[in-house]
């Protein structure tokens, strides 16, 4: 699956319990069409004790979200936007559909 959103992009979450929150994409999983947003969509995970006598731990981990559930926040105009593409010669780059500037 071709992903429009890239690692390092800032996104807004559109649905679920973190709806409306913003965060940075720290991982893109193109095969699953999902991405991981830093500190968002967290779930508690129970870790088994590593050794006998040790207690298990509960940690919070960020669960991958479907890419359709987030929207990019344009670094130029600061608005949540859809992504377009512009081709100039051999170069293809992403543009913001709101301000039409290149998304770096
Ligand atoms: Zn923009």
C-alpha cells in the first residue's frame, strides 16, 4: 500500500478515543496500511515476568492506527489537510490541498 503520510509528519486523529488529538508519526507500516503516532492510541500491555520471583509489568504501548483514521497537519498552514501530489519534471512531491505549498 502506498502511504501518503511519512515518518515525522504531524497528524490529527479523526476517530476513536484519541479523536482530535495531534501527534507525530514515528513509524509507518505500508504493508498493513497503518502508522504509529507518538504517545497516542495507547494500550496497556502486560509483560510477563522475565525471571522467577519477579512481577509482571504493565506498560503502555502505542498501537498502530489505520492511515485512514488520521489526517496530515500541514507544516505550512497548520491545518489538517488532504495530501495531493505535484510532478515537476522527474520530481514528485506532496502538496497541501489547502495552501498548495509543498509538504516537506
Ligand atoms: Zn497547507
